[in-house]
C-alpha cells in the first residue's frame, strides 16, 4: 500500500475537522516527546498508529485532514496490497477529537496563562497550538518507562522495535510495516524480558515486562483506564507502585493518559526551567520526591488547574529553542526521559 495523496488529489479518501493552528500544531505536538509513534512521512504530513489503526494527518489552513488505512488480511501478508479504506465518519472523527482533546479551547488557556506569567506570554506567540494528548494508558505507561535516561530519537527507535517484535502487524506503507502496540499478555510472557534485552532495552527490559505483568495480574487494562476517574494523588500512588515507575513517569501518564491536567512531569530539564527561568529555589541539590512535589506545586500555583498543559508549551518551546543544527532529528536535552545521568550505552 502506498501513502495517500494529498486531500485535494483524492478527497473521497480523506475527511477533515475544523481546527485552526491556534488550537493544534501537529508539527509541535507530535514531535516533542509526548508520543513516539508518529513520523513526518512527507512535508507537513504525519503518519502513525492510533487506536490500532494507521493514520495520516495533515493540516491545511483551518482544517485537520486525515485518512485511515485498511488492515492487512492473511492474503495481504503474502504480498498483495491491502485495500484502501474510507474513513468511517463519526467514529474516526470521535477518535481524533478525543486523542487531541479538541473539546478544550486552547487560545483562552494561553491568554489566562500569559496574564499570570510574563515568561509564558513571551514565548507563547511563537509556539501556538501545543496541547496535551489523551493516550491509551497502557501504551503511555510502558512507553514512558522506556524514557529513563534517554532521548527522543532513541526512545522512538526502541518503541518501534518493541511494536515490531510483540505487536500485531497492521499494514505496510511504502515498504514500511506498521504494528499495533503490544498487548499486556505479549509483554508479560516468561521470555519477554530476555527478548527485550536482546532488542537493546537494557535495564528497562525488566521494568517493561514487570509492569505489564503487574497490570495484567492486578488492575488489568480496564482498571488502569479507570484511574481517569480517581483523584490525581490516588492515580499517582497506584502508578508509583509499579516496577520502574517513579514520580516523573507517573506524572507523564497522569497528564497524557489519565486526565490529570494538573500533573506536572518533572525531570532535570523541567527542574532547570524552574530554577533558571523562574528563580525558584526548589528541590535542594537533587530531584527527590520532595523536589517533584515542590516544583509541581510551584507551577500549579502559577498556572492553575491545567498546569500540566502550560508546562507542555514551555517544555516544547525550550526543546525547540535548544534544537541542534539543521539535519539533526535529536533535540538538545532529549525528550521527557532525559534525566540527570548520561544516556545508557545501547
């Protein structure tokens, strides 16, 4: 199967949602460390996996265009191209609206954060449309376990290997295979840790397989999703009891999968922003549990109940402003997984 042409070339295969750049900028949101499953397949177009299907997204003026690819069947695996699939209307619209949380009006939030914070106001005009994704909790959790002492391009490659090794193949586009995120049972198997180590996951292998096993044998995927309905502190406590999940990973999952807009993920990158940009003498000499709490409380006091969303804007701006010279796909300072230690050797 080939990647779809632009909407103007084959409109029957594309649908669109009204969505001005002030509400969403795909290039900022999909490349700044919230998710690791999208790639810029052509200038301005992003292809990735969402909800067990492969999508291509494109923005043109005040429209978010999208197309969805059909799954392979057994015959397709033998080399025949998969059939094109028309987007199925209301359901695919709903999936995208939910994923990008398009019911949250971003310009009004930007104005409120700018009124409360001159530093935010200074950078916001150059970074519109940065919003927090609403991801599948299992995928978000296991992905962010992989971010420890890591950077975006390496995390993305790890997640790709994980999905190819353990996930169901969905389709092949321009000779590139796409796979669903693995099930809990696939990653909880007896040989999962050894296979992950062979894929270059290092010490993270035991945490990915251990957390998958703990969830499968405990809450289950649905129980994890139901943490959306409990208070932030309770969800955070449950997550921190899982193997390899500390305060930063728990806050990433709370913010990006469990509807806790007040969660502020704190790594050394964010700690540096708090200390150097805001002059906040927080956290002592290291990122202890107390430091995480103090920094989160500082930003919640500054930005209000959607502090995690405001922090995502500044994080994206800081990441882009520190970008390496043209041609490099890595971001200086890495993704949310860039910690205080040097990157682990592959």
